[in-house]
C-alpha cells in the first residue's frame, strides 16, 4: 500500500506540468503522489500521460452539465472519492465556482504563465509581449474566487527578448513552471505554507536548495 498523501491534478490539454509533478513525485522530490487526473476534455493529452504512469483518470465534460455549479459539484465528488488532500490545476481551462473552492479551502493551487498580478487571464505570454515588458515568468498561487488573484506561493522570472515570439516566450516560461510547481507542492505537503490575508509565509524555506538556484536562462 502506498500511504503517501494523494494529489489530484486537473488538466484540459497537454499536461506538461502534470508530467513535471508526476516525475518529481516518482523521484521522491515531493512527499505525495498523483492519485487522480481529471480532465474536462476526453482528448486531453494529459490523460495519456496519467495512464502511462498507471494513474486513475476521470473525464468530466463540462458540456454535459446544466451550469458551472453542477459541473463543479461533479468535480468535487470525483476528487473527494480519490481522498486527495491537495488539488492542483495545471492548464485547466475552466473558471471554477465557490462550490468547488469551498469544498477544498486553502487546498487548491494554480499555475499561471505570467508574473501576477500582471497579465492574468488567458494568453499571459502574448499579453507580456504586447505590453513590452523586459521580464515575465510564472506564478503558483492558491486559488480564490477571482481570476488568477489568489495568494502567491512561488514565482520565477524569465527575460523577454526583443525578437521573441509568443511560442518562444511561452516555452521559456513553461520550463520554469515545471521547476516551481513541484516546489510549491512540496512546500504545501510539508506543511510549510501559512496564509495570512494575501500573504503566504514559507517556514524554513531557506533550507530548500532549489530556492537559491539561479534561473539558468536569466
Ligand atoms: C501552462 O502555461 C499553465 O501556466 C497554463 O496553461 C499551460 C498548461 O500547460 N495555466 P500544460 O498543459 O501543463 O503543458
């Protein structure tokens, strides 16, 4: 029996962040295992990644429900059945309602491809390019009732080059996402995160080697 705490991961697409989380777990870098992957899209490649690692999957198609609350209630049901202590949104392209948020208070994380509070919503890398910022990056945060507004756990910075395309910037950011999402999960599962209002304090973070690692692309 594997007694590690269960993480549920929600995806809508490629699932490269899911893969980073699975890999970190299999390498023993986070004290938990992905015990369920849920997608609102039956053809999400993230589901294939999960199956490749023997991880149970569920498809909950939002189009089959009357409204957002009914869809969220079904998500809550399948996640609860998995026994998950942590829910990670990883490219999950649905806005969730309080039905979902209140079921897992302070236990839902999200990753966003921009340095919040700049460029929330969709197309973070494209927004950063259009605005002309010199640096962008990614953010792991607790989910709250707004769009990409919850308390920030970890961020990583990447440079924006003058000749960048959206794809080039997005892929530079994605590389950092794969590094910081497992890091945030590890902090959560180690019980090191305390939320006070907007602020997240990270007890003993100085002892985690990864935090002092320089961004190799910077
Ligand atoms: C990532 O850029 C993530 O920040 C955003 O959606 C993308 C998902 O990529 N929320 P993947 O499915 O993890 O490859």
